[in-house]
C-alpha cells in the first residue's frame, strides 16, 4: 500500500471518476461535447484524478510480462 489510503480506496476513486465522465457525456454527441467547454474541462479534471490515483496504486505481480 502506498500513501495513507489503500489501493481499494484509490480504485474506488477511479471508478467514481469514470462514472462522473459517463454522466457528464450521457446525453450528448461528440459535436455537442466539443462545443461545451465546461463539460470538456470537467472531463479533463476527472481524467487527471484517474491518472493521479492510478499512479499511486501498488504494483501487482500477476504473472504477466509486458
């Protein structure tokens, strides 16, 4: 476990951010998304949260080699 909160909490934060992005973009198409700067920036903020949380999740050795 890295940091003060555990992987389970970080993964929950990632899931919540994904759900937020889905909610923001639920009733729009790509053109509408691109025209709505507030929606774009809200999604970018959620993606930043996903990236930050994922950087702090512990490395798991699951036997795969990349």
